[in-house]
């Protein structure tokens, strides 16, 4: 019976040691599983975040391109090298159509020169209206011949029923201003004196019909 007692005690100790060993093994296994599970979850989470980041970056990059450039251009760029080459090939004819041909450019330049020809004569003085409906208006005197009258084709057109259609001519030649009456009905006056031909100097007063003008010389 004593032997059986010690035998039972030894069995109990062995059972306790086995239980402790099993507990340690199970604990170690549980820890290992937890670590492995944590690593797997961490890896999955990292991969998911990376995929989300790449997707967001792609969306942002595509949105910026659509905002800054026309949709058609962005679509062609997305096709790669061959798409880009196709876009350039399509754009070249349009550019060629916009560029003017040498002949048309020359015609345009020639047209501008023709338009500028009437203004080649330099201004050498003015006639300023002192009364009537045109009071305060000034009329340019150019180098050479200046026809004065009521005719629409006169160089200086004045509205005065007492003035002839071609009343007088004011010429500037070799630095001199000469006013010539063209046999007008009511005559031409310089400083209240009727004249047929008279040299003008700065600030002279001229009367044609009933319109009084002040002569101003630029030289």
C-alpha cells in the first residue's frame, strides 16, 4: 500500500508536469499564431493602403490633366507613344492651314501701304474756324495744294452758303503759304482786305464767304 501511495504521488506529479508542459506548448503555439496573424494582417493592411494610395494618385493625376488641358488632348496622350504621334500628325495640317501663304501675306502688306499713301503728306499748319457752325474746329493744311470750299471733294470742306464750291486754294511750297482766290462769288479776304493772291503769315485772319478763320503755321 505504501508503494501504491508513492506511485500515485509520482503519477500526480507526472500528470502536473505534463499539464504544465502542454500548457507551455499551447501558449507558445498561441503566441506564434497571434504573431503570424498580426504580421499577415499588417501585410494585408499595408498592401490595401498602398493600393488605395496608388488609386487616389491616379485619380488626382487624371483630374488635373482634364482640368488644365482639353479632353480630346488628354485622351490622345493616354494612348501612349502611337496615340501621341497620331495627335501630332493630325495637328500639322491644321497649323499649315492657319499659316498664310507668302503671296497672300505680300498682298496684305501691299494693301496696307496703299491705305497709308493719302497720309504721306506732312501737316504744315491749320485753319481754325472762329465763327459759325464750325466754330472751334481746326482743319489741317498739308504740304502742297489745299483746296478750300463747300464741295465734297475739297481738301478743306466748309459749310457756308455764301462760299463757293471751290472758293480758294492754299498752297505750301518752299516754306511759303500762298492763298489764291478762285474767282469766288463773295471773294477772299486776308485781315479784312480782299485779295486775289496773298502770302499768309502766322496768326493772319482769313474770311471766305462769311466764315472767319485764323491761320496757324507750324513753321
